[in-house]
């Protein structure tokens, strides 16, 4: 995870220009938690009146910062975010809880807010005590240097095994006003978000009640972060937070949101989508991005389970790494999902070419476009179940020697 | 899968001496289905009166031979078994059903029985039509040469990606009589049996009613084949069949089995256990055999799910490949299982040394025995949930470059 010479993912995207979001100041500093010679502590300060929404891992052994954020989220207000990389503060018992309490208190003192308005995230090694004295010692200098332009540095500051920084920006209209949504994310391994991915932070200058923001985030996450997987391993620290600073001038948004947020919802989902796919693109060892579409399932939930079962199948993922359009393994994965399936109604396409239909291979189908598609960086699989109208789309990456290299010597 | 120069698993065990089982004659022949220069067609003939029990994959897209065996099993009687390697006859539509019908008819003609007393299994590539004319052409010569001593050849004849043949033998007493149980198995990849593993065939000279035999097999399978996983991918062809020829002289066994079968049940489970662990030992790319014990769960079912989630975690499996006793990843896997868990009651031991307890690492625990244990061929993990009395034990292997090598170029 730390400081290895891992090549940048061949699926990396360039970091977009992220403009300042009114009401957000941010920055990074090297607190020396684990990494040497790089920033590892990131802070954001939000204007008074900022609302917040969050979704978290469903892992039953969450980290202390996840517990802290869940509690803080009840207030619906945020003034600061503090994120450290290199130590996840997970499975650290009382010491972990003490670390979150002390860090939040220190940040609250600097910002002039309640500790419950400070959100905390930690990412890195599990099971080692977080040296929070290093965080609290570094916070005053970090806070003094916060600026509106620090998004690129923040995107880098939260990285662990990531090989490239991840950010996305959209604008949306609320009434006649234009608002901006900016987000960053980190994540590469232990990616099978069951509510969110490792860490993602989104901010907007829009003024959105916490209830409405939470509803939009939950809906957007279900179609983005909850639709990616790298290795089926759900992290103990997954967190997505959205902050709305309320600095933009636009018609008042009611608690329940509604039609006035239609364009904002579209833009927010696009930001979440971009960030989620960047995480899949940076999957440990990834050489190919894989999109899996399942149609014709008995329900959307069933389609999602089938798609994720295909996405998590080591045999499907290694076949794609080997550029083999092995639809037999796809059929196997469909069958093991435990969802309603009729072998004789199944159809499978790769790169838009139908290869199997009605319970067997399509005689004489043209292999040429399939072979060409498999050699590309982006592979698309479609499975039609032939049963109903349920559909789902998920993304993953292939399983390569790179994954074994990275994870077979993580702590050594 | 076919004819690669893959080194024999470092976890391989020697093939035991398998004595003849009265009422069973068997043999192999090279039918040229896929492999060159090796036997790929195996046949067993059973004495008149042989009963049979079977368990099969729960994959929703099973192969045509699985459909055939499920139907044949209703009769409870068996006179022949025909197994081919190299082609799984899965997702082959009408041609697949025709192949099973024709093969069973040919075997029945040779043995002098009904087609419904012939059991069929196929293993190998999915989605290619089985050239059953090659099978039926080879069957007369194969049948003419069946002998009681052919177990070692049969264990080799059913192999695909396996690197060593697998067999196990036990004796048991029923009343004052001694009976023998012999079994063979194949399996290496696509191993996450949800009812059975790839293929395993067990025969005994005991005289056991089909109902009693089925009950013993179901119980034994639940604690053996259903407790191993190589890669979480449930095959479309998993089949375990047990044949009881009834040639031994012993007290009559009632339909419902019962106390008279106590020692036989013990011996059968030991055979199934040995064969299942050989499959885990021959997991694709395996360098280490991993035993996972979960205790203190709310129920046995919950413990099993947690143990299988740990066993299927790529991050746990790669850590063990890297000889890293990364208990943080074990905690992550416990948490993602979706079963009741309390982080602060969890304890984790590796090789008998407790490393984590009460929600955190045990301060000053002795790393020396843990490091030594991780360097061995057999790794033991124990997780105590601290919640109840449910327990489970499962086995898997590590995830190494060998797995990627084997599966990244399977068909090319």
C-alpha cells in the first residue's frame, strides 16, 4: 500500500481542473503517519450553514472513524473534514475511539465549531493504533494554510495504493442559478462497496437541506459506487460524504427536495459515476475496465446480483485478462448467483456480438469483432436472462499478476 | 486445462492403494475427445442390485449430465457409470441432451440394463458440443476390458487441470462384517461446491438402501465437499455419487439407516473428507493449504458463512501466499460476511497464537511462532466471534501467480 513503485494504471484518466467551490477551503500536509515524503493529512473547512449527507460501509467491523461519522451525521451539519492516509484506525479498540475524539476536538477548536460538526476518515493499514498526536500536532499549521484552490492536492493526499488521483466536476442549474459539484475519491483494492467506496468527498455551493441531500446521495450511490467491484472484498472504511455549503443564490430547496433538484441530481450522479469508475480503473493490477450489463432478469435487484457475481468471478476476470471471450465462464457465474435463471433462455454478448443464445453457442457467429474487442482496454459483457424486465449495469477490472504482486507482500 | 506443463501441486499426497470393491469392475480408454495421448473415458460397471446416492451442483445452469443423473437418481439403482474428461457438455442445448441419451443407451446395451441405471458425468470445457459418437464408439472395447483393479487408472482418467490423482479408502464394520469404501475425485479450479465438488465417485460393497445411503451422503457432503473452496466459482458440473454394490454379507440395513450404520457413516465421511481436502490441495496455483475454524458464532450456519467468506477473500488468500499473517484482512472478511458480528468481541489466532482480541491487537503477543507457521505448507486460522456456540471448519488454498497463469490462458 505504501510507497511501492507500482506503475500508473493503463486505465488512468487525467485529473480534471477543479474550480474553487464557494464555502470550501482545503489543504494537505505531511504529518508522518506512515508515508515518507508525501502529504498524508487532508483538511477541508466548510462555511457556516453547510449541510452534509453520507453513506458508509455495511461491513460489520467498521473502523472508528465510520462510527464517528455515523454519529455526527445525525446533526446534518458540517464545518470540517479531516482525512489521514496510511492508517485506517480499524480494529483499534478504545485507542481508536480516543483518536477520533481527540482529532475532532482539535479540529473543532481551530474552526470554532462543535466536535460533532467535524467529519473524520482514515484509510490504510488495519489494526495498528493511529498516532493521533501526530495529527493534532499537524492540524494548526494545516488549518492556517487552507485555500479555496487545493482540490488537486487533496485528491493526492488521500491516496493509498491508488496509482492516480481521482476528481470529477459538474455544474447544474437550480432555478436560474448555476451551482457546481466537485468530488474526489480514493480506492484501488478492498473494493466491493456495499454502501460506498473507500473514501469519496463531494462538495457543492448549492444550498440543499440535509434530508434532500441524503436522499440524492443514497440514490446516486446505488447506481455508481455500489455498482463497482475490484476484488469482492468490502472495506471496513468505505465512506462517501457530500457537503453543500449553501453559498450559491438560488430558489429555496424544500426538505424533501423534489423537481427543483432534477438537474442537480443528474449532475451529482454524474460526479459519483465518474469517481466510481476511476476507482475501478485503478483496481489493483487492472489492465482492462469491464462493464457488465444484465437485462431480462426477474427484477432489478436480481439483475444487480447476477451482474456482481459475474464481476466478482475470478475465472471470468482472469479470462478477460487473457483476452479470452470465455462465455462459458460467464454462464457459470450467472448460474452460481443463486438468482432465477433458465439456461435455455440465456443469451451472452461480448462487445456487442451475440455469442450464445437459447442454451448454446450461436453456430457460425463472427469471432473477428469479438477477438478485436477483447484486445482493447474496455471490455463490455451483456447477458440477457430472457425472463423479465430487470436490468443492471456494473463495472469491474480484470484479475492479473499485478493484483498478486501488490497484495502478496502488502505489509512486508 | 488440457495438456499444460503445470508442475504437480506442492501439497499433493501420494495415491493410496485402492483394493477391489466386490461388485465393481472399472477401466479407462483414450477416446480422443480433447486430450491427446491419455485416457479420457472412464467406465464402472456395478453388480445387479447396486444402490446409489448422489448430490449435485446448485449452479442454476447445470450441465446436461447433471440433469440426466438427477433424473436417474430417482430410481435409486445403478449398473454403470460413464465419465468423460475434456468436455463438460454444459450449455450445449439439445445436442447436449442427445449426447447423454445416446451415451446412456450405448452403455445400457453393453451392460444389459435400463438407460436409467446408467450415470453420466462430463468435465472440461463449457459450451462445446460433446462428440458423443467418439464415446459410443469407444465404449464396447472399454466395457470388454473392465477389471476389478482399475481404481488408480480411473483416478487419472477423470482428471482435467488436476496435477495429481485423488483417491481414498476406509473400512467400516456393519454388525460383525467388515465393508470397504473407496472413492476417487477430480477438481482443481472452479471449486466452490454448493452441494458437491467437480466430480467424485465412491463405491462400497456394503448393502445399503438408497434412502439411507442418500441421507449419509448428504450429511457427509455438508461437512466435507461443501466446506472447501478454491476460487469461489461454483461449477456447472459438480457431482458426487456413491454406489453400494451390496456384495458384502452383513445384517440387513433398514431404509432409514440408523445405529447399524454408525461406523459406516464415520468411514464414509472420512473418505469424503480426504477427497475434498485433496481437491483443495490441488487448487489451481496452490502453494498452501488453509484451514479456517470459526467458533462462537450465533449458529453453525452463520459460522459456515463467515468461514467461507474468509476462505474466498482474495486479500486474505494473497496475504497468506505472501506469508503475511494479516489479521486485519481476516477481520475485514468477517465483517463483510453479513452475519452477526461484534468487532469488540472478535478474537483472531493464526497457527494457534492469538493475535487479536477484544477489538484490537494483543499488545506484545509473540510474533515468532506466527512467522514460522506462515512459512509452512499448512496454515490454520481461528476466529472466535464471542457471540454464541456456532462453529464451522472449512478449507481453501492461497491465491498465487499460478492461478493467474492457469486461468489467464485457458482456451488459447
